[in-house]
């Protein structure tokens, strides 16, 4: 059911790779809610992904290639988007993450530091770059909204999340620091949504994702939040209903982040204990 929450609003959506991507679900829902937007990803992701299909579904949304770590690509993206819509935009979704250390199986105590710099640049600093470029071009209307997607590993250690945890901590810090400046000067809000583990291309790179998703499902009183539910939350943050929400990291995880132990998880854990001969020998 649509509510026309984004009627008349324009935006940019980063990170729709395929129909599993959280950004893909956000684009579909933003379109249903009356928004117009450009879609963007890296040229390589566009070749291997399905962004042009998404564009067709969204009233032929302009597709503009940009590596989010490149200032000139971002300048071109914002300029072209404003030319296309004949003015400033109202919302931006940053749905970008990538770690070469994770991809290449380097553990957190054996990081490749060139990879680490790439992780941070792509997954965190790009958020700063997006906003710095937007602000210099005065590309976002007053009461506009900028959202990036984060994960609870920014606050708590989760085995296998690796250097992405550091990137997410920085991403959330950037939301606060830029949120102050953008709010003060332009009344633009900046938030991160901390989403449940979700089965996407990036998600499937997380070590033990199946077991992790089962664990968080059992731990969360409301269960894991899906990509579609994440999209709904993004829409509320782009809408005029949340104008005074800024500089926040907003948990969208069915309650997981405030749990210590649940009955469902405890039952599962106890079953494991009963079935393992020498539990003290497990790492
Ligand atoms: N899937 C999960 O479990 C989960 C949980 C919490 C947060 N998140 C976050 O959600 C966001 C979206 O991820 P997803 O799960 O939809 O996976 P996804 O793989 O569909 O999306 C990641 C996107 O990042 C893009 N990207 C990578 N490098 C880029 C660059 N240099 N410039 C521009 N774009 C680039 C990819 O092309 C891809 O479209 C990420 O920030 C991710 O960390 C995901």
C-alpha cells in the first residue's frame, strides 16, 4: 500500500546491484511513493548487475555511473541529476559497502593495509565525499534527508565482520559530524540505519551468514528485519514525517541490539551443548 509519502521529491540512490540489494528495494518503494530519482553504481557493478532493469521499473530513472570514492564522478553525478530534474534534490541513499580483506579471506589479525584503506574509503569516507560534494554544489533542498546503511558491528564485536566493523564505526561518526554542519546550515538531516543481517550480495560475504541470521532471528523479539522492511524505514526518513530526526544511528533489527539472551537462542544453545562431546574444546 502506497501513501504518496515522497510525492514531488527527487533523489539519488546509490548501490542497487541486483534485485536482492537493499537499495533496489528502496528504489522500488520510493517510486511507488511518488519519488523521482537517479540510480548510480560503479561501471563494473553496472555491467555485472541489473540496474538498467530497475530503471525501467522506475519510470526510466536516469542511470549515471559513479565510483563513490571519486570526487569528479560524484560532481558529475550530482550535476547531471540536477540538470535532469531541473533543480535541487531532496534525498540521498548511500547503500555502499565492500572489503577486499573480507573478499580475499584476510583475517582481522592479518589485514592487508592497502585493502583496509580501500575498505574505509569505499564504505565510510565515500559517505563524507557524497555530502561534501552535495553541499559545495548546494544540491540538496532544505529539510532534505541523507541516509546511509550501517551494521551493529560498529558497536559490538561480531566474529568475522572484520575491517567492515571499523568502516561502519566511521560511517556512523560521519553521520553525526556532517549532520551537525548540514543541519545547522541547510536544515538537512543525516542518519544511519543499522540493519539486521540480510541475504544480499554484500551480506553473503559475511562469514557464517546463515548461522548468524539464524542466531539474530532467534535473539530478536520481532525477528530479523528484511530488505523490504529496511526500504520502508528509509522511506519514512526521506519523508516529511521525520524532519527533526538527525545525527542518529537508528537500529532496524527487530530488537536484536538491546538483547543479551533470548529463550529461543538459549534453547538452541543448550541443544548444541548436549550434542557436543567436548564443548570446552570448541573455539
Ligand atoms: N546485507 C546485510 O547483511 C547488511 C546489514 C547491514 C548493513 N548493510 C549495508 O547495506 C549496504 C548495502 O548492501 P547490500 O546488503 O544491499 O549489498 P549489495 O552488494 O547489493 O550492495 C553493495 C553495493 O555497494 C556498491 N559499491 C561497492 N563499491 C562501490 C564504489 N566504490 N562506489 C559506488 N558503489 C560501490 C556495490 O556495487 C553494490 O551495489 C552496505 O552499506 C552494507 O554494508 C548490509
